[in-house]
């Protein structure tokens, strides 16, 4: 089985559940910080590629340099989203999402709300902290995600890039989220954090098998602050 969006969502959802149960005083705050750090690293890698290619760090570049290499057919064909406007603001709705589906299946919608409240804002901040990204609603409770990228002028500034040089497979993204969450959780929670990370790994193995866990853990020494070597 290849890694996909659902594997990625499963990892963060497991961390949310473990932190909520085992660290009632500061588990949610730990989860938020881990989500922010993970997302900022993603945004920073996007910026590094754009700067390398001589591109301005605006929202047109942000949209072009996204790292996702989607596996879900409705994502690759754009059937999950509805573009409301492209200029001056780029505003779009998201009506379907495997992260929503996975969190919901695990009975963790509150965790999904917390994850999505911070994720995209932190990606944009990691890319360029001077851009304004708004999350006006999320699918989990309001029925759709409502995202606004202020002063984007997508039609005027739209870029095309070689996606093979900007996108990463979900194996990489799953390794990234497990690694970064683990680092933050262990840093804040100490021995209890070590137990939480082991529990998440155990749950992942139970759900997807030993071989996939081995691949996930193979990224434990990867520096996700910098671009992967070609």
C-alpha cells in the first residue's frame, strides 16, 4: 500500500488523541505547537524552492509551489473545491477532504477543527510571514472550508512550475509529520512524550502494518527544515 492523505491524517489524529488523554493540562497546546512547527517547515521549503527559482514570495508563487502530490482522484481533478474569486483576493471553498473523513472516522472532529485552525495559516507564515491568509470557516462544523488569500491577483500573476521538482510523495509528508510532532511532543512532555510517540507508532503499525511503519520511521533523522537532496 502506498502512503496517501488518510495515512497523513491518521498520524496527526493519533497524536491529538494521545495528547488529549495523557496530558489534559497542556496536551492541546502541545498539539497546536507541533502542527504549527510542521506547517511552517513545509512553507519554508516552498519558499526555498521559489527563491532558488527567482520567484517572488507572493500568493501566486505560494499556490504554484505547493508540495502536495495528491492521490485522491477528486483532489487531482479539483472536484473538491470551488473558486469564488481570483482577484484581488483568491477565495475558495473546500467541500470534501480526506483529513476530515479520517478524523471523523476516528471520532476526533474536535481535533480536526484544531488542526485546520492552525495548519494553513502556519504554512503561509513559513512561506512569507507578510502575506495574509484567512481561514473563515472549516468543513468540520461549518460544512465547507472558506479560505481567503488577500491581494493574490492569481489571474494576473499566475505561475506554472514543473511539479516533479516541487511536489513530494506522501511517504515524505507522513515521515515529516511524525518526525516533527515527535520532536515537539518529546521536548515538551519528556518521558510521557516518549510514551506518546511510541503509542502513535504502535497504532500506525496496527492499522497499516510493520512494513509501512518501518518506512515511516526511516525519516527519523531527516532535517525537514531544508530541501531534500535530489
